[in-house]
């Protein structure tokens, strides 16, 4: 019997139902996240983690892919939105879709590979097939279903938004436009892309994946933390070509001209450029082929300094909550696995319009920090997670900078030194907002018209209904 489509809008069996799961937890969240204190359970509690997967990774915009990863019709990549697998697909008409990687028959995942190219998606269990836009394209014995044409068998979809080539998705029933959600972070994202020749960047599909035994939010705590580099990365820093541990940053991190800024909706940026007047290339340390590549570019003469700086990163650490972090040339995407386990995907961005030497050196630079700096960070994350197992010590201090140097503008955005923990307080405020109340979510099945297969079935079944 066909599921009636006239059920109340809040009925979860309705194909276009808007669902808001769980209780109002405002009081609990206000207890856990305070102005200058944070409860340990935010990093350790399984119930909170499960709720994050619904409300944070379902209720706001989440980074999924870059348009350069799917340049041709049929190209797709498989990504995570919390515990949901999403296929980012370019259709025959050039549109970008976010399809839930779940057959609408028995729930089988359709695509096991992380990337590829396909004409359609076929379920390996019972042979159901779907077009690139998610419409049902074929299934065995279609006439065994009464009124098949009324059934919600098209693949579920997430809403898609784009900015500067970056693709975001959400299950929120009524999301704000992605540009409004990015807010003050939008121009920083544009700036990151604009530094590439002709404004073109390419993100490699291949990625480096590393894991740490800690909570995913530790990546956020760390991304805008200007103090830890002096201590956690001490061995890495002393390998530099002009290594000097007695720097202004080491003596007094608050005295550096580098700044941190909160950007709304949990986003933040650390701008290191004021502390590096000679440009990013001046901070480069010895690396294999470095001198040869530098000499080759200088011989070509044109825009050599711009190319040097393009090789090293823009010295702007931009973090877009909840899962997109730019550090140098790397794109970091934390992927929560469990309260105490996180997978981090590292993507390399390339400059397709630049000289070949530029991308070669960008690769060397990324390998450098990923090999020596990232293990430092991950060890600290794991040691923090271990320390948070102590039940009797409940609270974490996040007060640095509050009332002591931070400047708040008329929009409530904070500018401080890289020693300030304002970015941490800001993302936790957004986390608390999302976690406090049920967020209406909706799986979309936007069918502008039936697929050719469904048109044939509909015509045949309706004709049969009239004659019966």
C-alpha cells in the first residue's frame, strides 16, 4: 500500500518531513559552556557526541568539497556530514548535487569508493539505479509496486551552497544563505583564492589522512592558538634556516603584531602577515630542491617574489566552523569518528596557472609541516584527551584575553593578539547555540520532473488503473 502523501508535515514517514529531534538542552549547555570555563564532558561524553552529529553536522553548513575536484559531468567525491555519507556530484547539466549515499530501497550504501566518474549510481544489492541528479532511473520488477510513481524513491539530497569554489551542504530545513552564514569570513575566503594566478586554484582529490585519539574540537582549539607553536613545535622551529628561539613571540606572544579575529558563526582567522614584513618566503627553512627552484624562478624574472610567497602559504590561518581549516597551503578537514577519535583529511591546493616550480615547492612545504609539525599537535591533543579522563577535575579554563586586551566591535566580533583565546570562546558559543535546541532538518527530494523511467512506469500503471 502506498504511503499517503497527505499526512501531517511533522510526520517522519512523510518524504518531505521536517524533523527536529531531541529535547531543549539550553540549561545544560549553559552549564557546560560558560564565558570563561568549559566542562570536560564537551570532549568526552558519548551522548553529546551523538547530538553533535545531528545538530552541528546536520543543522548548519558543512564543508564538503571544492568544485575543481569534480570538473566533468559524472565526476563525484564521497564525503562525510557527521555520520552521513554524501556524494558530491556534477550532473550532465553542470549542476552540483549533494546526494545521500543510501539506496532508498533497503538503505545500502551505493558507492564504496571515495572518488570516481559514473553515468549513474547502481545499488549492488538489488540493482536499483539512480541518475546523477538522484532521480530513480530503474529498478527490477517495477510493476510489483502499487503506484510506484507516487513513492519517494529518488535519492535524498542536502542543500548545496557555494562560495569561491568551495562547496557546502546542510540538512537544515530553512538554512540562511551560505554567504550570510560565512559573514565576515567570506572576504577572507575570497582573499585566499585571489592570491592564486587568475584566481584559479585546484584541490587535489588525493589526500593524506591521519588520526588522533582525541575529540574533533581540539583541531579548533589549536587552529587559532598562537602560543602553542612556541612550545609544542619547539623542535620543528629550531630546524628553520634562521632558527631563533628567543624571538618576540617566544618571549611574549601578546607583543607580536600578529592578530586573531572572530568572524561570527564560530569562524575565526589568525593573520600572521603583520609579524612577517618581508613576506612568507622569508620564513622558509631549508628543504630539498628549495635553492634550485628559487634559482629557476629568479631566472624567469617575472613576478618572482609573488611566486615565492605563493609557494609558502599566505600566513593567514582561516577556520570556518565546523570543519574547514586553512593552514598555509593545506586544507584541513577534521572528521569526527568518536568522542575520543578523530580523522583529519589534508588536501593539497595547487596553482594551475602558475609555473610548474610553484606546485613542486608547495608540495615540499606541505610535506614538511605534515611530517614534523602535525605529529606535535596530535600528541598534544591525545595528552589533553587523556587528562580529561580525570572525573574529579571538571573544568577547563578558556579565559585568556577576556577583558585584557581583546577589542570588541559594534557587531560583537573580537580582535585580539594571537595569545587570546577569543576564537575558542567564539566557536564554543556557536557550538552551544546549535546544541541547545532541536534544529529542524529535512532530506530534500527535489524532482522537477520524473525521470524517463518513471514517466514510462507512471503512464503504464495509470493506464492499468483506469482499466481495472
